[in-house]
């Protein structure tokens, strides 16, 4: 339906506002008001809502005078009779008119309200998606802007939601396109990690910890062990946090394995997607060390890789891969020590004396394999790409 022309709010001619002559009957006045109010309701004109609100109020003002025989007679005689109804009064008048007209008209009146309800649902769903997937650093600013815009103009909720979707898709595309790049990590002495983690929480208050070493069992399933003392039974005792960190430091110092430290947090969707990639890397490395690997390996998603994943070649260290996942809410001191700002973030050691690699963001199977092939400093140096910077040395215990 073509958008109706807005009425002149400043005119005092009620008949002109409703498009009537002065001899119009009450039925004609009601029909004119019904048609004009439906056409010029603000919900029907989201692109020019302010002008629509003024017209809607002016129509209600004219109808309030002309529908009342006494007010109409006074107006016809003197030309005076402006009530200047508010917008809420105009809406109430329209609702009352629709109820008096019957259910069919009322149902048509409900269309704008239903549409507004649908828009609010879309907005809420979009906000939820934004909370789940948008980068945490920008989240408060984006949400505040969207909420303020939506409150000012409900008619643009759908467009706002589309903009939010585009924002999330763009953020995801950037996250994927970046692949991985190394950034500088603080210079930390491994022995400084001993006694770093407090034991203020325990299994009684925390439940099953989210932190732990990701281990592959004989049958190929995975289990996360938070407390090295309860590796066999799965028990978690007070002080498990520090024992877990100490187990990681011991693994790094041993030189008998390659160690990944992965910082995660609850409710992080990229962290959830990182877990299958880590498990796939553990499985591939175990097969490689045992000599039972195959050259072509499925990705963590179960789909065929775009190109052959070649982590299992002569460039990869022939040692087991151990993965320690640390939840920032459970081990905040460790997160602060490594100055982690985003999740997931991976820190990788090849040997105790090698420079650890700190990689912020999600790593897919191919990027994970490439990171695990990175040579240690004592190996023949490879020419790094322009955006690759090794982290400062992480000195091990003597």
C-alpha cells in the first residue's frame, strides 16, 4: 500500500484534516478517521515516524471534536475547538474505536503491535547471538549502541538486527582469515610458576574443574585430568590447581614431550570449537610416535581437509604432545602472568630451551599442525613470515 500523505498539523480546519466537507455525517466522519488513522499510524510509516506521530495526533484531535455533536456545533459556529491530544491519548482513542468497530477491525489494529512484537523478538535473539559470538572487547560498546538505537526507533529493529548479523559474520571472517600469528609473551621463569596459583576453590564448591590435562585413553576417548594425584580415580583434592601447573612445568622441563598451554573460559564458543582440534592433534601425534599414522587424516570437524594435513611428517618432533587447558576463572593468576587478553590463547613449547610461541585466537587443524612443526631455536633457522614473531625465552629450571 502506498504511503499516505501526512496532514498539516498546524491547520485548525478539522474537516480538511479528515478530508470531509462540513455537511459530513457521523458515519462519514468515522470512516474518514478510520482510514486516515490506519494509513498514518507511526507503525505503518517507520521511515518518517516523527511526521506520522504528528499526523496521527492531529487526526485524533479532529475526530475528538467532530464526533461529539456539542463540540462540533461549537466548532462550526466559532471555529474554535482544538483539544491538542497527546500521542498516548490518540493511541487510546484508536484502540477504543477499533474495539467498538468489532473484532475484524481490532485484529487489523493489532497488526502493528504484532509486528512490533516480532521485531522485539528478533532484537532479543540477535542480542543473545551477539553476546555469544562477538569479540569481548567490543561487546559492551556495540550492545549499548544497538539498545539505544532500538529504543529510539522500533521501526528500525529489523535493520539493526541485520547490521548485528553482518557485524558478527565480519568478526568471524576476520577471526578465520587471520589464521594464527605469534605475539610477544612476557619473559617468565618456569620456577616462578611454583606457588603462583592459590587454592581458594575446591571440588566441593566448584564442582568438576574445567581445567586439566587433556588425555587420550586406550580406547580413543578423551578425559580431562585436573588433579595429577587423582589421575587414575578422577578424584580432585584441595590444591589441585598448583599440582596441575607443576605437572605442566615438569613436562616442559623433561624435554620428553611437546607441551601446549591453552587458556580458555566458560561460555567462549571459540574455545569450544578449539577442543576438537586439540584432540585431533593429540590423536595424530600419538599415531605418529607409535608409527601407525596415515598421511591423510580427517579434520576435527570430521570433514575432508581442503589440503592434506601434513603435521605428521619429518618436520614434527617425534615426541608425545601434552595439552594443558587452563580455565581463566579457575586459574586467574596464571592468566594474568601470561597477560592473556583473548580466548582461546595457545602457548607452545618445543623443548625446554626453545622460545615458546604465543598464539592468540582460534586455530583450525591446518594452522595447529603448522604451529606444531615450528622449529626450536637450536634447529636450523627457518625464514619466518613477516607477521611471525617468536615470543621471548621462557627460562626453565636449572
